C-alpha cells in the first residue's frame, strides 16, 4: 500500500532533547529545520521521562505540522499516545522491533524501525512496517569505533526487502546520490539536518 503523501528522501532524527527548561530552544531549532525543508522528523529521546516527552511531542507536532512536516515518535511513550499528541507515527528501536509479533497498530499511522542486520530487515518486512533505517553505513562521530556496513553491504541488505530503506550513519545531503545509487530510498541524519 503506497504511503500518501510519499515519504521524502531526507529524515531528520532529533538530537537528545535538553531538560524541560530548555524545550523552547530545542523547538526553535526544530522550527528552523522544518522551515528549511525537512519534511520527516523522528523525535528521539532516551533521557527524559514519559511526561516530559509527551509535552515535547505535543509541541513538536504542532511546530512540524505548521510547516507540513510529519513526526514519528521515538521515546518513552505508549502506542495510544500517537493520537493524543497528533503524531504521524511511531519508530521501533531494533530491540522493540524484534519483540513484536505483529504490527502494533493500524496502518492509519506510519511505522518505522531501526535495523542493523538481515534478520531485522526481514522481520520488519513481515510486520509490514512502512520504512526502515539501516545503519551504520559509514563511520560516525556519535558511535566511534563501531564497524560500518559500507555501501556494498548496505546495497546487498537493502535488496533483501521490498520496503523503503533509509541509509543512516555519516549521511549528509551530499550523500543522497550515492545512497540512491546503492538502493537507499533516502538518507537519515542528526547533526547534518539539525
């Protein structure tokens, strides 16, 4: 089933949000990113609690929707919160992906998943996720020393599934032609698009 509107070829993963006292600065930076054309955002948070994340998600969705951008939640929030905060979807980290036996909610919302292996990609496809990130393609400053897939292995893995695969790890806008040439639907970045 095609996604309408189609997915853009750039996905921004937000950096870790600061404490609630600095949400305004974070939201202004997000506003700037979507005003500059970022149309798909993953609101990722690993260090703030569920209450703070929900407050931030409500505000982030309002900012993004004002500019026509979609928001995928990746934080301490349950699936029911998708509708409450008017988010466009949910992202499954790879561990949560592998725990799922079926798609966690109806197709009215986007579902994405983080993948690092063939098994994870195939499981994501069985769950009928809408798109995946596959990483790390290139070495990154955020994960120094972690082995990278490289473009050849990325291409081989992406060819195993029939769903949009975004390249994550060391990506910038300049990486788009290379990514497309190796079977990627698009590229994902944090600092490059923030």
